[in-house]
């Protein structure tokens, strides 16, 4: 893997991660087209570090909005922290529960890891299709409601953080289903779920990306542990040298992520959310074709 490969993957990740089109699917396809193994520990660590870059982009982009929405008083801050905790707890129960089931019952191996499936385009294609349908439903429903009322739904109707505890729990549950499956876009699924639950689209976006900030550190820890274990078994190079490409990728993903966030917000504001669903459906067909071609 060259520095150019890292930069290309970082730009793809940064642009796609914060759009509801599954960055993981795009990165996996790019890796396969460049002759790489997406399931290798170094590659899954790179992917997670790219997520770290976009996590910092999320913090930089949303900080003013979060401060105005979530930090305006002690009651609001306590509520949003509780909602994030509940959503993340539900995510952990469902997501890591699914990972355990897949590793123990589907892969059957003693040392089986869910990352072994991350390069399977035949699994990524239907995952893209599933999230495409979810995004399409949420977007078309939003468009119909706006057309019927003549204006966007009022924000904050679910509470002073923009959503209630039940909605937060359901969004966390949907996020849990995203964890084991490349192609089932986390941001696309959680924002769409929030919209279908009656959360204003801007509040759903803010909450979804706040959840991403919480989710990323455990994912980094898992992949660092996986790489360390693989290096120990294979007697590979020191950890520092393996981390350097990932750190470089993180920087480029951060920059690309800021650009993507600005575009995503504009699309949310102009009521064109359903176009992301159409894109995912088209991407599903393309990925399926690549699998048929032997990638």
C-alpha cells in the first residue's frame, strides 16, 4: 500500500462517511479495485482511523450547533447525555450481540472475526439496497409532509433536545444493526430512522453524528487490538510503522469530511434526502455487478 493509495482511500472515506451512502462499501470497492485485501488487520485499522478523521470533522463542524442546542442549560445537557447513553447502550447490545452471533454461528471458526466478511461484495450489495430503500421511504415521506403542510415540520416538537428517549433508543437500535454489515450506512440508517420517528431532520442529523463520536473510540480499540494480535502471531513489523499510513489517512479524511458535511447539510435543508436512497440502490447494482465480474 503506497501513500497515494492511502490518500485516495482517505478522500473516498471522508467524502462518503458523512453522506448516507456507506463509506465502508465505497472504500472496500476501491481497495478491491486496487488489489488490496479489505479484511486484513492493517486495512481494517486504516478504515477505522479514517473514521477517526471524520469523527474530528464532525466535532469541528457541529460544535457550534451542539453548543447552542445541547449546552444551553444544565437540564438540556443532562437530557442529551442520557439520550446518547441510552442510544449507545442499545447499539452495543444489538450490534455486538449480532457480531457474536455471526462469529460463533455463521463463521464457526475458533478465531473467527466479523471483519472476515467485510470484503464480501455479495453481502455489501444487498446491504446498500436495504439502506437505499430506508432512505428513500424517509425522504419521500418527508417530501409529502412538507407538500401537505406547505412548510417543513416544526423542529423541537419531540422535546427540548429535538427528540425523546424512545426515539433515541430506536435510533440506537438501528445503529446497532449497522455495525456488522458493510454497506448498511450508519448515518443514512440513523438519520432516516429519526425522520420516520418524527424527529426534525436537522436534529436527527445532529444526534446521529453525536452518536458517531461515541461509537468511534471503541471501534478504534477493537481494530488496534486485532492488528496487535495479528502482528504477534505473524511476527510482523512494529506497531508504529503500521500506524503511520493510518494516521496520514486520518488527516486527509478529516479535510474531506468537512467538505462532505457542508454538502450533506445543504441536501437535508433542501428536501432532497431521497436522492441518496436512489444513489444507494444504483450503487447496490454496481457492486453486485463487480461481484459477478469476480472482484
